[in-house]
C-alpha cells in the first residue's frame, strides 16, 4: 500500500494541488472573539483578510486538536498502513504535539511518522509536495521520511512586511517601535532560522523590499523548488513570480496566499519568497553551485505564533 501524506493548513497548499497529489490537509482554527472557523473550510483567505482589516476584534489562531488528527489517521488507515504527517515548526505552533497526541489517540496499527518541518507556509508546503511525489512513485516510508528530513536545512524564507501594525496587535512588537516604524515608513524583513521567525532588517520602500526578495533568490543557485507568497497583493506576487521564472522549472514554481496562522501577525501587504535547495536525496536534479544564502543580522525580537 502506498504511503499517504498529511499536513496542516499552514502549508498554504491550494486545494487543487493537494487533491492532485493525494495530500490530506488538516485545518488550523481561526477565532474572531467567540466565533471559530476552520481555515479553508469555514472561512476562505479572502474572507479572513477582509475581516482582519474591518473587524473590531483582532483574531487569534490555534492548532488542530488531537481528535482532529486521530480522525484523519483512522480514515487513512483504511487504505494504507503507512502515513507521513508533516507540520509547521514546533517553535511556532503546538500542531506537531497535537499530531503526536492524535497518533496515540487513533489507536491504529498504521505506522505514522510525525515530522517537525521547522518551517511554515510554502516551506512546509514544498516539503509536503516532495513527500507526496515520492509516495506516488511508490517509495518506501523510510525513503519519504528521510528525504523530508534532508529538505529541512535546505529550505529558506524571506519576506517583507508592509506595516508593523499587526505585529503590535499580536503583541509581537512594542508600541514605541511600531510607532517609530510608522513615522519612518520602515518595512521590516523577516526570515526563518532554526524553526523560528526573525525580523532581520528594514527597508524604507516597498520597491527596495521586493529587490531584496529578488536578490535573495538569485543568490541561491541550485534551487529545486520556489514559491512566491502574498497576503493581499496577488498582482504584485504574480509579477515577482514572472521575474523569477527563469531560475526554476515552471512545474516547481508556485504562487500561494499566506493563511490566517501567520496572517494575523503580518497583516495585509506581506510579500515573501520560499525556496528549497538541492539536498542529498535530489539525485535526479541539477547540481548546486554551493553559493551561500546571505541573511542580514537581527534587529528586532523573534516572532512566535501563539501556542494555543
């Protein structure tokens, strides 16, 4: 029986892509006050961002419950005896812990491997896609698991914020720094390091921020897969995707919209790139030139998602 692949909705995979590759996506929860929604099921990305800017209540998010995972594992165990469940960094969310509890709760004989991706959004998404391709080709549970783990240190992210307002609302930045950023029109850059999100510098204009994203990708040769991610600027994201299209095969170039789990902190206007470089398991793909990815030194406190 083939290996089945599970992830959570922070992977930001489109429903079509998940269906095509047989990936099961477990949704995170979004809450506006007492109202609770399942990401991508009860509330769409469009509805979320519209409410984010208009609602008097700032939303929160929480991971899927152990019962959610147990239900998924039980259902999949009817058609497989091997599952690889890949999730958002455990330093950003308790989703991995819920998956591990769900594994025990499911009480199935299915061999379930829960993997902490140490990533988020399409960093997690691209690891999940790679795992699903291997599973579809008939690879073993061990091969799929090993390749995902090899991809973790080769996955990199850089994003530019349009505003500090939502970091302030989420308690991720002080009021004085947010006010100063507004006065100076500072747009912070954010990266992912050791499973945690870190602001790593500032730019004065959005155009300069987009240049930094473009340079970040161009300086990272040996790219196996690439994604451009946005919250509310699809046209801008499409232009950046076109600009980077010569650097990777079009079948491995994605455009995605950031989901609520991180969107509550970034707000509208975030633009980011995520790339996966060649790892040991990529024997069939182009050789890396070995050029290192440069990320500037830290200037702001690290950013964590709420552990609810």
